[in-house]
């Protein structure tokens, strides 16, 4: 459930919170242009509609699996917009909105979960948004290693150690409450603290590791784990897009400024299933789902915008854009073609390799044998 320790800038009914605890973060919101405030809502609404459409496509046999993120849009959109263009983002496998913010075509997610790609995308072509990671928690090690490289490169190339927020890069890594129980995450925090890496650990606590509730995973609030490793840590209301943006912005600023890693626990909720192969009604109570439904990040933020005078025309425009994206994704999905089997051999090594060449030739001959058998059968 919600926590008194969590930083909250917007109440569940969309009122801005101004007190001693929020004074550090409100300036991040006050300096945002109206266009960015509107973008927060646009991304949340459009990606939720995409999410719903992708789930429908899976149920209709068009995808092998779908991983919904409904309910977590506030945590993702706020933190995603906090990252600078030069920053590197290491997602888990549910950060669909963050990917779109960084320039990822949502169809790349469809292709991956339809089984048509080997990994998904090239990070340098998607705003330094790295690959989805299905090995739970391992992306925390990838992110920390990358952040160590950034710190060492800066040390070797800039003897003064001066920081430049416009060019220096930081790393933002996402994972869930279930992944926080993995040894990889603990090891990543050990190295991050030891090397004072420029990174932010962003834990989306959606309260369920498949069917295991968070209170069974940890007897203490998860943000305290970061403190135990010597990493300054904070808990936020993850369904508050403004808190997500402001606190992550401050964390990344600290990281780029040489102050070492930061840890954010975003309290949010997975409103749907863990994946399309899961049935959450088997292990969750309806009262819990209703509690979080009343704290929906989109409803809350719409109330905030309407309080600022944003009218119906904008919300209608966003709803239409969401429907257009859903229709486009469905149409493009229906035209997808299976890749050639030779694709799996293309990027194993940079240069030609005799073993890979031999395996490719063997597979080609094996596939051709089926055509030969069919031809002989037809001639009998």
C-alpha cells in the first residue's frame, strides 16, 4: 500500500502538495514548459492504449507473450523524461513508455514478443535505450558496469574532474520488487557504491513478483536496502508522474555531478497480469486492486491538468492519438512476415567464422531435405 515515507507531489485527487518535504523537488516542476507537462499525459494515455491493444493481439494468437505495464505509467513516464539525451537506460522488460520516450518504435516490442527478432534493437539507434532483459535483475549488473566505464573514461580524460550536465552521461536502470531479491542487484549496488558510479537505481515496486507479495520478499521497505549499501535512497509515490520526474531528475543530476549513485523506490501497482500467461485473480484480493485503481496515475494527472485550465480539446486529441496508434500497431502486426532462418547466424561474430558458416550450411541443407521429400512423395 502507500507509505508515509513516500515523496508525493500530487495527491490522488490531483492537488499539488507544497510542504517542507516537497520544497526540494517542486522547482523541477515549476521550470517545466507547458508542452512538457502535456507530454506527460499524452505518453501515459497513448501507451496505455497501446498496451491494451498488444494484450488483445496476444489473446488473438498474434503474439507469443505480452508483458503489460498498465498502472505503472506514472513511474515510467516521469522518470523517462528525467533522463538527458546522453544518458543510458537499462530496462527490465516492462518499460514500454520509457522506450517510446527515447524514440523506440513500439512495433519493435511487438516483433520481439512475436519471436521475430533476436534481442530487439540497437541502443545507439533508440536514444541509448538498451535491450529488454528477461534474466531477472541481470540488467543491474550491465548498467553498473556501463556506469563504471563512464566514470573511468571521465577520470582518464578529464584530470580536473569537472562535470558538465549538458555532456556528461549517467545511467538509469529499472527493475522490479521481485528482481530486488536477486543476488545480481545486490552485487550491482556493491560495485556502484564502491566505484561511486554515475547512476540511478529505479525500483518499480508494483507489489507483486508474479504471485509473491512484496511483504513476503522484504520485512523492511525496499528503499532502505540502498541505504544499507551506502547509496542515498528515497521512496516516492510511483503513481505520481510529477514526483517521478522531479526525484529522478535530482538523482541523475547528483549522479552526473560526481556524487555517486542514487536509489529510488517508486511505489506503484501492476493493475493487470504479470504477463499474459498469468491470472492475478488467483492470488490478489479485489479490495487491493480497487485501492490502487483509485490512485490511477492517469486519472490523477488529468485532474491536475484540468485544475490548471487544460480543456476538453486536448484530452480528446490525446484519446484520438491513442486510438490511431492502436490501429496502426494492429495493422502493421497483421503484415509481419517471419524472418529467414539465416538471420540467426548474421551477428554471432563480426567477421566470418567457419563453424558458424558450417552450421548455416547444415541448416539450409536440412530445410531443403523437406522440400526434396515432398517432391518425391508427389511423384509416386
